[in-house]
């Protein structure tokens, strides 16, 4: 009897594993909303023509969504009453381009009312942001549901730009992501811009005896000090995350190895032998980086947690 019971438990756990894996499907909307992907891609492309920062914004938005309660579009919800939503949490105040998802959702609702989640639209938009910036494309598994809970206080769970390798590893592993995923997804910094406040710790009063982080290239650090003086009052001041910040490529890793990374969390990748080896590998081969990025993006964006399909991405009714 005990053997039978154990066998049944194994079978049940196997069924649970299969259902988790098969919950998302690249063909999820093929019959219900065949125009979905072209609608989202068209909306992202149109926005890019007017604002070159849109791709980086959408990619970062997707990361920040998935790292809290899974990829459930909770980052899109507006604050209501006394509840401050995720988008108003300190790490998310600089998120922008929410209108792109809103516009895509309206267009999708006109074609396929009540069928497509905001979470799936955001996942597709992040993929399109990468592809339209010269990066790889991939089939996005779909079938996510939207979440109803969004709290600004939860944004404390997001990995910070000041994290060391141990903190980064813990943050990623809590979400089922490996050290390799950490290095690969950090490559998302191929796109984007960093405000001075995110890296001031490396260029001013780094330690009692040193003003600048010694791991930084001195001339690079000096250039950042000119952009971001100690008493900087310009809110929009900052620096691109790599030298080709609107093109998705492997320049991020090349600069990292030269001591020209922006964040402490970037530099941290060189303090562990495994992560340093991976960074070197991706610096040497854009093809290897792109292959790994697709794999890690699919893995991260498959962290699900929602329960419904919102008709308006900003509000829960």
C-alpha cells in the first residue's frame, strides 16, 4: 500500500509539473486572436519612431513586472486611494512608456475583445523592443493572466544597482533564475540610460580613502563625474548604459571588461569566477549572447502569477 501511495504521489507531482510547463503556449492565441503579434509589434514600432528610448523602457518594465509576483502586469496598475501601486515605488518612478502598452491593449481589444491579458501584451512588447533594436527574435509563450495586487512596498524586492554578487544571486535564485540567467539578463543593459543617483556611489565618496571605485576605468569615472557632479541638481542628468544604448548588442560586456560599466551590480559580475567567465564569453560573441538571452528571457517571462484578464491595463474593476 505504501508503495502504491508513493507511486501515486510521483504521478500527481509529474502531472503538476506538466501542467505548469504547458500553462503557456506559443500558439495560445493563434485561433482566438491571430492578429495579436502584428498589432503589438506595430504599436511598439510606431512609438519607437517618435521616441528612441521606448525599447529600453519596455524591456525594463517587463523585468520589473516579472520580479514582483511574476509576470502579471501588476506594474501597469495605477495607485488608488491609500494604496500606492508598484509604478509609484522608488525603483519604478523612472519607468515610462506605459502609453505604449495602453495603446496596444486598445488596439487588441478592438480586434479580440476580452481575450488577451495585459501581461501577454507586455511580454510581447518587450520581445519586440529587443528585435526592433537589432537584437534577436523569439517565439513568446503566451497565456499569462493579469494580477489584481500592486503595492509600491513590494518594489523593495527588485535587485538594486548597488547590489553585490551575493545579493544578486539571492534575488535571482528566489525567482528560479540561475547565475547564468543573472549574467545574461544583465545584458539587457545593452539598452537604456542611468540617472546619476543610480551610480553616484561609485564616483563620489566611494570609501574613506577613495573618491572613485578603483574597479572603474579612471578616464571613464572622470567623464561620469563631469556629467554628475557631487551636488548635481539636474534630475535628467545621467549616462547611457553602454556606448550603443539604442542598439541591442554585446557592447555592454565589452565595456564591463574594460572597467566601463555603470552600476555596482554590473561590476559585481566580475567578482565571481563563473559570472566573469560568462561575461567574457558574451563579450567575445554576440551570437552566443543572443542565443543565451532568448533562453533566459523565455525562462524569466514564464514566471506567472495572475488570475484574470483586465480590460484596462491600468485598473482592476
